[in-house]
């Protein structure tokens, strides 16, 4: 029986992934560790998926922070109007991910950690999960270049076009159904790896939670009243739901969430607020580090997996 199994879950949030990467970088520096050594499975959506892929391929969080700082202004450059076409082109993100200093042409299967990365199949109207080959059933995804996985999980509707460079499947951001992928990780551990719920602990990182005022007009409002609030309410609702359900499944003491509240409009999905995000990450990591050290860092995760794909 598996006595302890630790999951690192990374939310979506556009350029605010800088916050999540910086939290992990501070934890590594403060505790003198490599964070991936202490987690048996990593799941991440959208920007969290990019971070998860980087960690699996051996990038340290500090290097991922540098990736966001260096490439963020180009990825979220001059926006289009966004009414009849996506707001940004995805070429700058693709180019940044394919650089040798980032993912290059390495495959998902080269990850040293178990990864589960959500996306959504727009054509089939179905969820789409990229997984490293930790089970005999997983025979395809490991051959996919990591940059393609990153593009698929982060193709946020209205911001970027759907990603169609993988068997012509129309893939969009996993945040449309699992922006907080905590439950994805738990379900994977239980169903595919036979881990009992009692053995699972989760460290869940958000990308900051804006304090929103929901005007009374939404109560009976139509399309006009909900045009800006709908997406935010849906994303926030699913994130809170995933967190509370995980607590019900595992117990409150087994789910640690870092997602600090910040003033409305302080940070945007596509606006780099480098100094403010890094300062917030430094503050939150200082508060959280003792708790994370106590709960997670005594466990050393395995480095090799029970299943290796057959040569093809």
C-alpha cells in the first residue's frame, strides 16, 4: 500500500503564472531543496501547465520566473480589438517555448515526473488530458513535443486561437473546465495509480484571487449585465468548487492552498505586473514556507516510474 502520495497542483491565470513560479522559487531557496523531489504527480492548467511541463523537464522555478519576465511582453504584445478575432497571436509563445533554453523539441515523455495537463477538445466537445507514460494504457501522449502540450493547454478562448497542430484536433485552454486542476490530480492518482485517498496530500497554487464586487444588477441581469462578469464568475466558481471538494475527499488538513486575495484589477491575465507579482510572491512564500516545510518536504517522491513505453 502507498503510504503517502503528494500532488502539486498549479492553476491557470495567464501571465500571473509568474506568481506561482516565484512562490516555488522562494520555497526552493529558503529550504535548500529541489521542489519536484517532493511530489509524486504534478498537474497544471494553462499557465500552470507550462510551469508543470518546465518542472518535469528539469527547469528550476527560478528559470521559469525568468521565462515569464523575458517573454511576457512579447507573448502579450499589442492586442487586437478582440471582438471578431482572438486578442493575441500565438507565434511569440510558440517561439519562446521552442527555444533551446526552454522546452526545445523535447517530448512530454522525457519528463522526470508524472504529469497530467488538461486541455479541451473543441471539435469533439470533450475533455482532453495529456499524461506522461506512468501506466501501460498511456501509449500516445509521451511522443508529443512538450511545446505542443503547452500551446494546447494555454489556448485561452478570445485571447489565443485554438491549437490545431496535433492531429488536427482543435484544442483550447484546459481552464474552460479545470482551471484549478486539483481534482484532476486526485482522480488520476486514485483511478490510474491505485493510490488510496487517505494517502494523498495536495499543495495547490493559485495565481491570486481578486476581491470582486458583484453588483445587484447581475441578480436579474441579461447578456448586457453579465457580459464582463460571466467568465470571471464561472472560473472563480469552478476553482472554489474544486478546492472545497478536494477538502471533502481528503480532509481539510490534507489540502494546502496558496491563493492570496488582492484588490480588483491589480493584476490581469495578459498584463505583466512584474514587480508587484514578485513582491506578492515573496510575501506569501515567507508566510507559507514553514507550513509547507512541515507538511510536504519530509516526503521524497520516487524518480522512476513502474511503466516505460515500448520502443516504436
